[in-house]
C-alpha cells in the first residue's frame, strides 16, 4: 500500500461565516447561564475565554469521521490530518490536509472508475480546470494528462478525483451542505459548544472570615 501526503479533503466548508463557527447565540446563552448560576449578575463577553482553536479541532475531527464513510474503494484510510487556516480570509477559507493510504490496486481501480465515467469526467475536468478570465489553472484540463498526474500520485489530483468519485456516487446532492449537516451531527454526539466557552477568571468573594474563596461557576454545576 502507498501513502500520499497533503491531500486536501473535499467538501469542507471552512469556518469563516460558516455553520461550524461558535455562534453569537452560543455565547449569549453561556453569559445568561453564568449570570444565573455563578452568583454574579454582570458577566459579559469580556469576562469570557473562548477556546476557538479547540472548538475548530473538534469540528475538524467530526468532519473527518463522517468523511471516511464516503471514501472511494481505492482509498484505504485517512491516517493523519490537520487544519490549514489562512492568515486572512480575503482569498480562501480553511482547508483540511490529510495523509491517506491507497489500496494496493489503486491505479487499476482509478482506471476502472475513469472508464465507467469517461464522458462525465472528460467534460468536468475541462470545465473545472481550463484557464479563463479571473482564473489561472495549474491543473491539467485534458483527461489523459490529468489521470497521468494522479498516477504519480500527485496529491492535488488525488484530492480532485476523490471529490469526483463522491459526487458521482451521490449525484444530485450538495455535498457541502450534506457534510455540514453530518459534521454538526457528529460533533453534537461528542461535544457541546458551551464546553469551549468559560470564564477567564475565578469569581472570588470574601467569606465571613475575610478569606477569599472561589465562587461556584456554571461549569462546576454542569460537571457535578
């Protein structure tokens, strides 16, 4: 079996202005929760720490778990993966890059996939990867050269073929929308968004002896 690194996983929506983000109402709900149970009544956004990185990692983990169910027969496994986020969201959103393991006969299986779907793939590759105004393509737009690159194996072409395979097997489905729904469903089985929102300091009060004590927080109540 052969491993390929730096394969982008298709159909990942990213976090910018997406359903994967921690939403305003999640933060507002946690503020209300703290104000009700912490003994304080004036907690606001500035009193919170929000672990965006941990939340994103949990979402990525959830996406990959569901994405595994759609892998073509010529991909054995996703072995490692990581989130790649741009410094600014002007030109692109977040991506997930993975190391994948290919089946022993992966080239033969791709050849069969191409043979069975030749007309669709020929038109789609030309449409997607022909340079035009505002778009300079660095991907081969002829099916023969495209498949040759995949056989090297070149990670970008492997990624595109995985996406095409999934699209053809789920024809008529918007795979971005489906993966959003399935990712959130998977996330909800293992996590709660409020786990990633908490107070940025202990709430300290003075007891009858003049000693400082730590007030019970909403997280303490939830965990008890």
